[in-house]
C-alpha cells in the first residue's frame, strides 16, 4: 500500500467570506471533517432509524430531516439550501 502525503495546507485553502480556511481547520489525523446528512422525513429509501444510526456512528455529523421524500434537494430546495447554509455557517 502506498502512503500518500497530505497536500500542503496553503495549496488546499479555500476562502469563505474573506477568511482563509484549510482542511486543517476542520480535520486532520484522528479528527474527521464535519458532515451534514439530510434526510427526507417521508423517504422510503432511508429510514429515520438508519439515518440516526449513520449520524451516530460518524463523529461530527449533523442530521437534518426535512418534509420531503428521498430527493430532498428537488422537493424542498429552499429548505435544503437553508440547511446547507446553516451547516456551513456553523463551521
């Protein structure tokens, strides 16, 4: 197995509202990056129980349920965008 060297932080930086962020701001060895799991409350594909289990097994994961089926982003795009904006704003 070939071991990969992480990219230099400066090369992997992104800017959000003028603030420089890199992967080191959110994660690193032993510290997973934050994740957002969005589930439609009427989904027949992903049960509420399974979604809660997925979020509980992965550190720093936020579960949001919106009033939709499985294609949340298509069914309630404004609410979906709000959930994503709220998540990103919390980082």
